[in-house]
């Protein structure tokens, strides 16, 4: 009987110890669990703009653009004019998230993501806003083939702290009515309000990835997600 009491006591202590460990684990992991649930809910509001397999929903020069390993890849042997891979659908108010990198040994390559833009007739050009990518232009807002100028430059010193020149960078573009913001790796680089009327500057349009005219280069984009506002 004494041995049975000892075994029961040990078993009871083990159960109590497991309960205490489980309670402590639950308490310490609760913030992590909440963060994961919040992130999952936030991403559930977004829809993919690229399916990760092929270029369905996009159009452009198939000799330059392809889908590889879950990425949109633009490979230029060196071209004399800008080339774009554009969405077949137009968008108005939205938040767009995507990751982007440039492969170019010279360090002078330029690219970007057009938004609220349109194809220029009888040309390879696309006109409209561009979240610029490349040496000297990372994170800026450029008006491509329209006003043809930089609308907003990012804070240079702060940009250098977050920029990954040879790696992946995450952009977040938000457009709502006249207001445009761009974030690069968590840094707000653009906060812009359009003052031109809508008959001059459209508040909707296509997205388009750019290969800039110039020497050989590659552009890679992935995790392209959009939330309509």
C-alpha cells in the first residue's frame, strides 16, 4: 500500500508539473500567437496580382519577361527603349505590396513599378506614376513619359539605413483619391497629394514593371499583393 501511495504521489506531481509548464508556455507564446493571427488576417485582405506560375493577367514582350521560381523576371541583353510588363486590368484606390531586386554588375540599372498608368499608343512606353527602383532613384516617385520628372525624393540619410542594394526590397504603395504614399522596407519615402485635375492626371490605371533602356540587366519581382480600397 505504501508503494502504491508513493507511485500515485509521483504521478500526481508529474501531472501538476506538466500543467504548470503548459500554462507558462501558453502565457509566453500568447503574444506570438496574437501576432501570427493578426498578420494572417491582414494578408487575407490582399489578393495576388501574380499567380507565381505564369504571366496570366499580364502582357508584354515575351522575349524579355517570364515567370521563374515564383518570380516575375525581366532579362535584358541591352535594349534601346524602355520595355514594360503590364497588367491587363486597371485599378483605382489600392494598397500594393511587392518585393523587388535588380541584378546588374554596373550598378547603374534602373527599373520601377508603374501604377495608375497607361500604355502609350504605337510605343513600348507606359505613362504615369512610377515607384522608382535603381541607383539614385530608390524609393522616389517619378512621373514616367508624362510630366517626366521626379515628384518626390526620399530622405537620403534614412534611406541608406534600410536599403538593400544587392538584395530584396519591399515596396508598399497606397493610393486613395489624390493621396499617394510609398514605403520602402518600412520607411515612408513618399507622401504626395496630386493637385492636377483628373482630366489631366488619371486616378486609376494599370500596373507595369519596367526594364529601362541601357545595358544588360535583370529585374525580379515577387509576392505581389493588392488590397482594393
